[in-house]
C-alpha cells in the first residue's frame, strides 16, 4: 500500500524544501520573493492532518511590485506574434507531461483527491496547453459589409492586459490552466492567486512554467501571490490594472467579488457554486446511470462544483435504483488517496467536516431517512462517509451547495414535474439525464428543459472536456472558460472602418454638408 508522503524527487527538482519557509510570491522580473514579516501559511495533508510545508505569504509591498512588473512585461508580450506565444505554451505543456505523475501525486497529497484524479488534473492542463497552441493561430476577426461606398469594415481582437486568476482548492491547477494558457496566447500576462488551502501545487506549477520560459528565451509572463489576508485579496479584486478578474469559488464569496469588480467597471469571469442534478426516467439504462451517479456524488469527496447533489428519479424505478446505489456505495473504499484501491479521500479540512456535520444534523432534525452514510470517520485526517438521503423538495438544505458527499434523492410522477424540480434551485452549472426516450432527451436539452450551462444525456454531471465552454447560469455566475470561443474573454474587441474613397458619406444616409474649399491634388 502507498502512503501519503512527499514526492521527494519533485521537491528536490523544484527546490521545494519542506524544511524551510517556501516563498509564496513570484514576480515577472524579480523572481521569487519572501518577507520575514508576513504570516506563515501551513499546508496541511488532509489525509493525516500533518503539516507538509510552510509558506511565506505575500507582503502588500510585494503585491504592488508584482503588478508594476506585470504591466511592464505586458507592454512587450502583447507585441510578440500570437503563434510564437503559442510555442511558449507548447513547451510548458511538454514539461507538464514530464512531471505528470509526480505533480499528480502532489495534488492528491495536498487536496485529498485520489491519485487518478490528481493525474487527471495535470492531464487537463496538458490538454489545455494543446488546445491553446492551436488557438494561437486562430484568433479570428471578421470582415463586415459596409453600407457606405468605398468603405470596408472589420472586427479584430487585441490583448486585454493583466488577467487576474483566483482559483479554488478543489482544482488547484487545472482551472488556472483554463484561464492562463488562453490569456497568454492572447497576449495578456497573468497574476495568479491560488487558494491558500492548495498553494503548494500552485508553487510547483509556477516553478515549472518559469523554468521553461527562462530556458527558451521567453519573458516571465505569469506572476503568483499567496495570501490568507482578505484585505489583500480584495485589493486584488479592486485593482483597476486587472483587465479581467477570473474567480472560482463559492457563490457567497463570488457575489462579493462581483460587487468589488463592478464598482470599478471591471470585467469579471465568475465560476461559482453548483447544485447539480441527474434525472433518471423509467427507460434509463441503470448500468450506465449507477456508476455515473456514484462518481458524480463521491468523486473528489463531493468537493467539485460539478458534483451530483440531487438525484431526481421516476417513482416506479426509484426503489430498484436506490438498492443498486446502496450496494455500490458499500463498495466505495475510503482512505489514503495515494493508495490505488481508494475511491474516496478526505475532505479538505476540519471546517469542511463541520459543514458536513451541520448538514447531517439538519437532516436528522427533519426526520430524513438516511439511506447510507451520515458519519464522520474516527481516524486521523478529515474523512466522512458518502451519504444518500431520501429528501423532500421543500427542504431549504436542497437549495444550497454543501461541499461534501451528500446526495439528495427526489422522486417524480411525470416528466414536466421532473424538469420543474430540476430547475427549482438558484444554481445552474451542470445537469444530466439518463433516458432511452428521444423525446425526454430532446426536451431536457430544449429551452423548456435544463437551465444549466452544461446539459448531458446518458453521462453524468462531472468530468467536462476542455473543448467545450465550461460555466453556468443563475447563481453559478454566467462565466465561460476553457474551450469553444472562451478565448474572447481575454481580449478586447475593436471595430474598424476604413474609407478608401474620395468622399465622406455618413452612415444611415445622414447628410451634413458645410461649405468647404475643395483641395486640388497634383
């Protein structure tokens, strides 16, 4: 059996000595910075509760230095041809391939994700790098017809500036790549504020990137700062030099971020809470549905924004499905995420455990029927049981995102009722239906169906591919990251009109004539 220990070779290669304070600040020109006066941040292993490493958090003066350096770096980087910017990302992707196994282990060690999920997160970064390299040659504009004779119109895209990226602990590096790799090929520079709960993985990725850029003659185009200081975080969100602020986190904090950015008329890209449901109708293939439900509800210990939190089942098949799910849940091995037999690791910290306990107390107070789980495990670390509950649609707890492996099961009689139950929550991120009926599948994807940004048929709510735009509606924030045309978020649109004639006709046929002396040319 493997145990949660440090990937020592990666630590040696990247100079991540856990025996000393690690620098938590990186500037595009000054490199790694540390301050003797800032608070130290202890990175905890959620599997054991032990401290992995200690970081020196960012001093406010160093934050200002990062922003000034980023502005100066952007002035040059935006003039670098986009395909050449793409080559920098290609080289970063190759380095991530070389480090995938060890970096995946570090992510699992720091966040409690099982090893295959840690490796998968690095693979997502690699896939995003490949996508961005191709996109670097496809930053397309448009040619538009003009209503005026001898005129031509076009639309083009220019780099935006500094892109600020605030990421959450549950995907400590992949979401950064969604944003950063696109922003960098667009000609922007990035400033990254990772979650202090998963800062070690961020430092490792920043070190890999900075070494690749330096070795290949590229400027350092990505900065990093780590802080647990709310005042410094809000200074970051309010900074007018941040051309776009991409924030991933809870709806509560995201609402505050949106208000701060809006006050300066800034751009915000918000990826917030999910309260995702799977519909299962009477025709569904349960051999497909059961593993999708279990992975959706249990994967990352229920700490994904795309976690399946609600299961809406046609009443006639509910008991049969529940029986199969209970048997499947009993086979979920809980333990060390680096053990290849483990299917669910710990929650991120004790605060997450308390949130789980509060939800279970609320359910018991309502007389809820807990079908499986409901206990905190008596062992080191932050382990809980994956939980299934027969629920009622009017329970307030169903309206919120409890970041834990709790699945609420609801039943319905007719399909319109199922759609209404599905859409009756504030969030709108991911959704899925399992059905063999074409009418139900098409209705779920129609305007009267799922109100989420992601709607799937016969696959679960979790595990989106990078080729599609990722994001949700309503309280999820409305942002879109990763694939499709999400690259446009990181650029500014410019409409151009060129007059190559000798006259000056106005749009809409407006005539505005003043006596002028006609010049004569020779």
